[in-house]
C-alpha cells in the first residue's frame, strides 16, 4: 500500500527502440532501424509535485513517459517508494494521458466524468464529479456536449477523466499542445493546484514552455537526444547553470533559454558540431554534479500532501461490471438530444426504413403477371443488398469512436476487445431488430400477405441476419483499417463479390461452373436469399400467372416455358408455370433433377438456421479476433 507521501525515482534507465518510421514491409518484417533512445536517465520526484520534461522533438520525452508507464522495455530501475514499479501496479494505481486521446462524442462533460467512476455511486459519486469539474474549471460547461468544447476545455476534460480516479502518478503527454498562452497558463496552474490538493505526482512533457508557467513547475528535466542535461528542482535551475558558466540573461525566459541550450543547432554543419560538443559537455557535467542536486532536493522535500487520499476507481473490475459500464457508456452517447446522439439515433432507426420506402415507391405498382417473378425477385435482392450496405455504412460511421477509445484504454488494461464487442452487440442488436422489422413491414405487402404473421416474422429474421452479418464483417475489417472510407470500400467490395456469386438473382446457379456453385455454400447470401425467395414464391398466387390482362397463360398451355423446355419454340412471354419453376431455374445446379422441395437445401428451417449460424459465428470470431495482440505500429496508429 502506497502512503500519502511517496517518491518516484528513476535510476540509470536505458531504452532502445525504433528511431525511423520505416515502410510497411520493414515494419512487418522487423527491419526498422532501432537505436538507443534514452541514455542513463536518472530523476526524482515526490507526491504533490509537478515535473516538466522539456526537450525538442526527438529528444525522448514521449519515450520517457512510456518507460515510466512500463509500456516499453528498459534497463535500469524505476522505483515507487523504493519498490520496483511494475506494469500491473501502474495500470491499477496510475494513469497516462496522450494529447491525442479522444472522448466518446454525444456525452456531456458531467456524463463523461460520471461514467469514468465505476466503483462508487450515489452521493459520493456525484459530489466527486462536481468537485473535479470545479477543480478543472469545467462547472460552467457541465451539461455541454464534448464535441462542442473548446480545445482547452476538451483537454481539461481528458485530464479530468483520469484525475477523478485519484491516481498516484499522472503522466501527461503535451497537455498544452496547440493551446494559446492564456489557456496554457490555465491548464498548468490547474494541474499545479490539483497536484497539491490530491497529493498526485504529475509528470508532463512540453516542447515550448513559457515563462509564466515557471512558478507552477516544481521540477524540470531537460533531455537532448536521450541524454539528461538537467534533472532537479526549478528553484535550483538558475543557480546550477550559473555555476557551470551558463547564467540566464535578464528578461529571458529561463525555461526556454536552457531548452535552446539543450537543443542541437542544425542550421549549419559548424553550429551542429559546436552545439553537439557543448551538449556533451553539459551532459557530462550533470553526471558528475547532478547527483548532489538530486540528493539535496530529496532532503529538502517538504510538500504538503493530502493525508486522506483515497483512490476511488483503480483496481481490476469484474468482467460483468466492465461490460455493464461499457453498455451504459454507449447508451448514454445515444440517448441524448445533442447532435451526435440524434445522429446515432437517426442512423440506427431510420436509415434502413427510408431506403425501404424508396423501394416501395418503385415497386408498389407491381402486379401479379409473369414479370412479377423477376420484379419481386429484384425487390428481394434490393432489400437484401440494401440491408447489407446500410449496415456497413452505419457501423463504419458509428463504431469508429468506440474503437478509438478502446485502443487508447486497452493500454491501461481497463478492458479487452471482447468486452467492448459484447457491450456493442447488446446495444446494437435491439436497434437492428427494430429497424429491420419496421423496414420489412414497408415492402412485405408487395411480396406477400402481411396478415400471415409467421411468414412475415421469418422474412424479417432473414433480413436481420443480413444486417448482423454485415455489421460484424465491418467490425472485423475496422480492427485493421483505420480510415473509414477505405474500410467502407473494402467491405463493399467483399459484399459485392458474394452477392454476385450467391444471390441467385444477378446470375442463375445453373450458369455456374461446378466449383463456383460449390463456392456459394460458404456465403451467408446463399442461405438468406434462398430462404426469402422460397418463402415468397411458395405462395399459390404465383401459379400460372398471366402475361397481361389480355394474354392468359392458363388458356395457352404450350406457352408455359420452364427450365426443361427452355430451348423449345414456346412463347417466352409465359416463362414460369409457378414459383417452384422459378426457384428451380435460379437456385439449382445445371445437373440438378428432381423436386426442389424434397431436397434439404431448400428447407426453410435449414436456410434460416444457417443464416443465423453465419451471423452468430462471425460475432464469436470477432470476439477472438479482438483478443489477438496486434503489432505496436498498428495499435499506435489507432490511438492517434
């Protein structure tokens, strides 16, 4: 158990890693150039202090945060109160916040903070949320949607999501990035007050520190290409550099002055060599004299800390509790009257019915003549294809924020991808069920008698299986593809392939080579299309349909043309004697003979069962897929 007054110490830390981006092939084969990123880094900080890690781009600031967070391997010692800090301990008691961290859209500030607390409830939870909002100057925007916040408010809220859990150590990657001077001052001053109030050790990185934040920084670490130029209290900064011959000129910003002093000058070869030698001398000087500064700082530490500090939300939650909190988080982002909530509600409930209404406009005048076979088959095809594509569109648009949040929070070990998918499915399945049943009700009167409730129910279930399958397929692709447009195009290409192959509408199975015919058995479309076609064309009203009002096929029996006499001289106006003849031509192989209704392939229970087996199967497959550890260059891309 860590007390209220503790020390974090890094001793002789080395870290090697990737120093060049490399192309895809190099990253895949592990051929990316690596090198030493941190070299013999030592530093010390106490509870209730704010430590700034300063350095130019490429100096190793972010790598140092990752090392402290135990997310990358290193040599040396990282000690929390004299005990090695392990990865699990960091996850359970500390936090790391990137400046690129994204929050779920559609939630208000108060909802976002409230959903971050999972182990307390009631009055204690609401009072804690109000307290943190007041500490971060967010009370006036408590009910504002996160998508409508300013950059400063959004950044403070991201910090608050972790601060509300009372971490022992809070690491912040560029918390003032892209903020104006006034908001930079506000954020740093708030962090300083929070560190003193909660007794939290705050370590942050900055690239261009301003002089007005100097009083709020208790310690500073200067890095240059992984070497430590200075690490100690800010109150000793001027004295130390003055004692080694580098006093800060009057009216200069000391933080920025010594940052420039610790940066390699690349404007010319001569300046590069000169600055390199100067920095090497500074590094060596600190190695010889820096230990005295750090030791004296340790003995002088007299920070006032919160003796009643209690961590409210750290530790491992049960699996059911995690899923429940994720479920509530998704529901909260949907059921609100803000822009994002209305967008999600509209896409989930109305995008598919609107498409089916457009189909109704085109097909509602269809009459029971011979062309009804092609017309109603086309309506079934368009309904099935539209369900696939709209499900993909909705998933691409709506799942992305939750995926991004998952990749960011998975580093903290909060939950697994399987938990996210289960909570997503618990929310998505009822919505998709409602929208497919409502959509089917629009077009089913054109296809059959809606009063036949069981036939209508099974037709809706077949469409629902299409929606679920396409949604899960899109989720699987989005595990690897970050760009939404690319993910959508890839999904549509895949979907088009199995629709063209197995729908039985664009091309009859009789025209397939044998290997193509057997390939249809591994597609969801085959079984969904077979079921819907059979459920519609089994109806007696498709028996010997007339060609028109004036031409009755029942009176001209030799006009009826089926697949068995396709090459005869009979009139092609009356092509199908009944629905069974149509199904035989579209959905049987070229070697098929016999009665389709006597074969198991046309059994409706079998086809609807296999359709849902595909949908449930890909849901289970995704659960395992999201448990597979991905290469770091992929996961880092999703966290940006």
